[in-house]
C-alpha cells in the first residue's frame, strides 16, 4: 500500500492535517488504533469532560438561583442517562468526522503503526481482524500520536497485575462507573480540578492534594485566587505542599498516606483519581529506525514547521512538545501540511490560549505576569475587577477579574488573563489583539456591547489609560520590573 502522506493519530492535530492535505490534492492515509476518529480529545478528554462540566455548571446555576428567591428540589442523578447523553455527544461528532473524511477520500486504517525505516510503516491489527496489507509506504509521514496520563511511583503496586477499580485516571473518571462517596484527586492541575468539579456537583466529597504551594502551578496567582476560594467551599479539602506517600487497597476503600503539613496523615477514600500530568506517546513507534530525535522527556524534536531530524517525517501536537492543547495541535497540523505543499508557512503564534473549564473558568494568552517576573522583563499591569461590571453584578458572578499585560514603552498588549464565568469564550478577543499587535488604546477604542462581560476587556484598557468610567483609578496601573 502506498500513499503520499500518512498521518499516525486521528486526534485534532492528525485529522486536521489529513483533511487539509486531502484538500490540497495529496493522497492521504490516516492510521489510528481506535475504531473512531477524534483521538483522546474527543473520545476521552476535551469533549466528554466539557459535556459533564456543562451539567455541573447547570446544577450550580440552579442552586445559585436561591439567592433570587427561586428554589428547586435537590437534583436526582440518573447516571445511566447522563452517561448515555455524554456518549451520544461523542458518537455524533465522531460520525461527522468519518463522513467528512470519507468525502475527502482520506483512507482510514485501524491499526498499530511502527516505523520499519524512513519510508515504511508496519501495520499491526488491533482487534484481531487481519489487514489487507501490513505495509504502508509513504513519501511523508506526520506523527500525531498524542499523549497519555502519567503514573506516580507510589501507585505502581496498585496498577500492577490488572490494578484496582478504585484507582482511576482521567479516562476512568469520564466513564462514570459510579458516584463515589469520597474522591481524592491527586494533582491540582486543570484536569484534576475539572474532574473534581464534576464529581463534587454529582455528590462526591472531593479532596485535592497538590505537591506545590498552590493550585494550577504555573498559572497567574491573581487568576487562581478566586477559583481556589470558591473550591474551598465546594471541596471537602484542598491539601497543598503535600505528597501522596502510600496507597493501599483495603477492599472497600483506598488507604492514602500523606506527607505534608496536615493532621490526619492516613485517610481513606472510595476512589483515587490520578491527574499528575501527561506524557507523549513517542515510545513503541520504532522511531529509532529513523533519523527522528526524541528528547529526554519523550517529546519528538521538531522545528517551527513540524519537521524532525528525518526529512520525510514530521510531528505535531502533544508528542511534539508543550503546550499539550488540542487547538495548538490542529494549527500545527495545518502549518506542517502547508509547508509540505511548498508554502512559506511556519507555526509561530504570538499567543496560544489556555482555558481551565472550572467554575469560575480561567483563561490566559500571551505573556503572563509570572513569566515576566521570572524573565526580569518590565511590564505594566492593568486589572478590572468584575465587581465593577454591571453584567457581573446582574448575574451574581462578581468574583471575576480581567487583566492585561502591557509593554511599558510601546503600550502594546503582550498578554491577557481572565477569571470568571465564560472566561474561555472571552479570551479569543485577547488572542486576536496580541496576534495583531494591538495597543492598549486600540482595546479602549473598541466599542464593546453593554451590558456584557466582554466589556471588562475594554474596561481594563481604560484602567491602563487612567480613564476608567466604572472605577476611580486616576493613577496609572502598577509597573513591574520583573
């Protein structure tokens, strides 16, 4: 079997690359181990988790209405129906991808692929069904194999020999086997907090343990603070500067031993959810039989066109480096294909947005204040608290904050951070502003509709210029020297 372009991995990066290549006239083969397209993001990641977060948000909003004199009885959770609706969302989207790929005449092969050399893949069946051809010869290949959840050494005994159903990762959490009475989330990153939010809404007593001194390590503390305050009221406990030193399955619970500044060093939980990060799926591909280089963390080394050390092989998405985000992978895939087609294209964004879909949401793009300080880079910071927003007051979501990072000399916007309801949707304006090289005055002069939360982006610009209507801020915002 021969093809112009083979793409290994049918996630957001892989299918975006394959579909564009087909549009540009290439003969394309898309190889994946799953029976359905979509990869981790669609099948067991972004989409199912956001579907469940929609449910948890709706439940929270119904509860919130009690402030307005509107009350509802306690919700009854039909887990089978909830699971079925989540699966329906996935099925609808995967069916759509299959149809679109078919119309583009992309050949879709379900197999495990490994390199025999720089132009040949060996294909092995994953479901026992023999393949018509077990060799695929290609002119170019894009590796888009994604990533998988990481484990921790202390959990190795529980994961060995088939493991225990009481220790799960994000994939297991999304299967919704049950609603555990108590759940310990190991890791205070975005995946752990999102899944903790879902299970807390469904009725579990959720606790989070994080090794560092704050949730969402690396994120701007101004943005994390409102979320952490809210979660402290919704979660049973948040343990910071704390490690999991031991895990023992006691049959009816997992016994957890902690190391850190907490009184109860040994506690029991119905389930333990490991969310300690993800690792690239670069092993088992036979890359050692090619000229592709892999760094010590397992990421394939690429340039800004996705090219590896092997002229016939490219890599995109999670397997090609941080940040591990679906939208970054899809844009990398398109850039790689356009470069292959001869266009002068590179993947060089000024900003890649990141969103944490908790409640409140957190979103940021471009340079953060934390990064600026670490680099010793002088910046100016303008913030607008949502307590001064008419829309935020109207919907009772005043915990939010909008924040611009600005170059002191040019007044160009370098970064933006938002915490609050719908922050993930609001951040797109900031991404465009950063990409376009907008000045803070450009944002101020952009007329935002009233009353909306998007107004806070313009209002924060007013703060920078000292002309804020809804705040008395005659002085210029604070300036940091890094």
